[in-house]
């Protein structure tokens, strides 16, 4: 039985089989017509080749307690994402390949195959804008951290993909370390933190936005063919307008407590850009990182650049499951004293708005103390007084 995230990938395969027959007809003048038996042998041979290619793949699994991110990492090739969902059991990798659903470049660079959205775009010292990254050696896995090392085929330009599995929260963190081994500076035009792909029809997106007095508004919309961009150029108030986090519901309209949902949050307080490219109805790619508008970075010879972290999680308990996973992740290391009980506080804003004075603050603090409060916060209105 296929894991639940894979079953939906089977139906799109059937249209790809029919074109085979149209390619056989030109052979008839030179060969005897294909019989059903010979057709069977031909298809068997094709499948045998495909299976031999997947059998030699070096599979890498980034596992949390309940989730798995599966990649193929083969020296001299681009690393590929094949699966992200509920945790795979030992021996289930072949089911992922059998489903032939997801096969996405884990960190696409602008160059030879750059007709899709890219994560990396650089200009080398000789003016060449093409970068072709391939795996060098084998992936390293130690202390819940997986490192996939890549190098450009021509230049001494290196990119390491990092994945950190957090068992307590089921959150996977990913970031990128870029190193210039060339003799001259390299200009980085685009340098995303991470990439995640998913193949499913009827996907919905949940994201948050707002402004002063109406913060954290929620928008839920289906993903359609094209490019969805969530961007912030403010520089210092990145959570005020659009938020650098999204939820992707794989089972249609988002539900609070049911359905498969992927959550992603970029851990960066400056300008950012989240892109979701949708091709057709099934193929979606999420790329997140520092916004590339006016942020080109010159990487000197020998210098290393580390991108911000992109945190991701997967849940089959709807949006609520994703929220709880991020809450656990926040308490277990992202927030100072994340597990410590906070003081009971009262904020002056809702009580007096801008009419702040010594007398009214003392009255509010006295009332708060009687109720067992521990902290009083003076909000807007304190200035010039």
C-alpha cells in the first residue's frame, strides 16, 4: 500500500504511456509490425532501465519523529527532492520511485536548465551568468544535520545545502552556505534559503497580511498556473504587511483539524520574497529567501555567505497540526526561555489609548495588582509627557 501522499500521484501517469504507440509506427517500413507480445517485451525493457536507474540512487532521508524528506544524492548530478510527508518506513523508498510523482531539483541554479524559477543566480568574474551545480562526494549526516555539498562544473564555486531535523517539533530547517573558491569576486544576484516542491492537484494557499489596526488578516486561495509572490520591501517591519510564512493545503480547501498541510516560515527580519511557481495543475515549487531587489551581494574570493533559515513542517491534522508543530519548535529553542511561564501583564492601550498620565497609570497598576498581575506596560501616549 502506498503512503497516503503518494496515491494521488498515480493518476497523472497514464497520459504519458499513450505517446509511446505513436513513436512506433514509423518503424513498420523497416520492421515487422509489433505484436502484443513484442510490445510487452519493449515496455518491460523500458521499465527495467528505469528501475536500474533508481536502484543505484543514493537516497538520503531527513527524518523527524513523524515526517520524512527524501532526496536522491548522486555524485556528478543535481540533488533531487522526491518526497516530503508522513514518515517513511524502512524499505519504502522504492514505493516513492514507483509512484513517479515528485522529482525536483533541490536547489535550481540559473544556467543550462533554468526555464523554471531558480534559487541561485550569480555572475562570475568573467561575466558568465551560468551556474551548473552538481553533487561532490556523499551527503554527510551527523547529529540530525544533513549536508549536501555541490560545486559548479567549471568554476570553483561551492554550495552546501543544510537540513536540520527537529524530532521534538517535527520541523525541518534548511539553509544554504555559499563559498567563492574563485580567484576573483562573484556577484550573487539571487540566493534563496531553501526549496520545497509538491505535486498535487487542487492545492490551496494560506497566508497572512495586514496593516496598522488590522494586523494578521488571513487569505486562503487556490494555487493556479503561474507565479504567486509574497514580498516585503519595508526593511524593518517585515511582519506588518505580509508575513514570511505560508501553509499549503494538499487536500483542497484548508481545514483546521484535518487534511495534509505543509507549513513554511522564513526566519529573517529583513526584506524577503516567497515564490510559489505552479506549472499546469499538479506541479508546485516553493522558493524562499532574502528579496533579490537591490540586494546583490559581492562574494570575495575565499568568502562564505550563509542564508537565513527556512523552517518547514508537515501535518495530516490540518492547519492546527502545522501551527502546533511551529509552536513546539519555537518553545524548544527559538524563543528565549521558551518553556518559561510569562508574567501576567496589562497593557495601557486598551484602557486609555493615547491619554496616558501618571495618575491613570497608577490606578491601572493598583487594579492589576489586586487581580494578581505582575507586569504593566505603558503603550503609545507616553512621549512628550
